[in-house]
C-alpha cells in the first residue's frame, strides 16, 4: 500500500512543479525594460544605437550605447523583424532588455536580448 500511495503522490508533485515553472515564465515576460528612452544616435561600424535612458518617473540617467546580441529579438511597431539596427531609428523611442552586463565606459555599452522600437 505504501508504494501505491507514492505512485499517486508522484504525478501530483509533477503537476505542482509544472505550474510553478509556468508562473515564473509569465512573470519574466512582464519584466520592466532595463533601458528606456529616445534613440539619439547610430554608429554604423559597431551597429549600435545611443539611447538617452530615462528611469521611471522621467528621470534622465544618461546615455547608453546598445547593440543587439546574437539571438536578440527586435520588435519594430509591434512586429518581430530580422533587420539590423540602422540610422532610420534615430528619434524613435525604445525599450531594451539586457543580459545584465554593462561595460563601464562612457557612455556605457551593453547588448540587448530584446529591443522594442515604437
């Protein structure tokens, strides 16, 4: 009888683990962007855009150079695109999610894992 109870409990534990993982994935998708602001410049040689970063509440936290990582998701006007960054994006607003690494240069530089252009 002990084995029968264990066999009954095992699927229940798997169900709870699955639900817990699904909840975490949904929360990660709703994470706030790390960089948000207006694209003010483009550097063709490095494929980077300069974003005047605005924190929540509109506080200016300075410019940051952003390029796309190898597997980055670029969304322009709510459509996923496969083009690279270019000078036509200057003047548009952007939201950027990064992998957490920011080079300590001035202005700082980072790679985006996801970029949304409005």
